[in-house]
């Protein structure tokens, strides 16, 4: 099973979206296996729970998308599509 890493997320997102920064915030969210703050025009969070499910939320922690099949490609396609649409940033 793949796991999220700061380098993977930052490399992937910055190749698709201009002006994105990824920060590892695991220490702030001990209930998750991995937690990342995505900063752009808006704030987002990416979480990986202990069951290896991936969760994408907005800056207020409203869930935008959940991937329970551990399909990182599908997960990041949804993340990029959402951020691009909401921030109106060219991909």
C-alpha cells in the first residue's frame, strides 16, 4: 500500500497547480497516520487515517473527498480538480 509523503504530495501538486505549498502537520493531528496542510489561494488538508484511507478537506475541515480504496491516482485527480476549480488556477 502506498502512503502519503510530503515530497510526493508537493511534487505532484506543484506539477499540476501553480502557487501550492505543502506542510507536514502530523504533530497537530496525532489521530491520523499522516496529515498535510496545503496552502494556495485557499487552505486544504490531506489526511491518511490508520486504515490507509485518504481524506481531503477544506481549511475548515469540511470533507471534500474520501478515497477508501487506497487509489492515490484517483485521490489526487479529485484533489487537483477541486483545487483548480475552487481557486480558478490554470492546471
